[in-house]
């Protein structure tokens, strides 16, 4: 599944942050399934590589369940 990017405005500073979300491939097919959550800072830089690495680990069976990956930027 393609990553989702959504803006998150900070009403105090006026700055706009980005939130990046990568959902497991089977997410839409399993609405009742619970997934682990991996949240990371510096999502703008690290998110693309980490989300790909996590997906590869899940596909190889190195981790039991592919997590939802959230990057904050």
C-alpha cells in the first residue's frame, strides 16, 4: 500500500508538520485485525527507508506481523 501523507498544523507556532503513514498490505482486507504500531521522529528523512525495511522484514517472515508505520516530521 502506498504511504499516506497528511498535514498537521500547529495552532500555537503556525508551523505545519507532516505525518506519514504506511499501512500493511493486508490492512484493507482485515478491518478487525490489530496491528503493532511503530512511531518515529524525523519522518521526513527516515520514513521512506524504514517503512521499506519493515515491509521487507515482514515479507521475509523475519517479523510476525507487519506494523503500521507512522513518521512525524
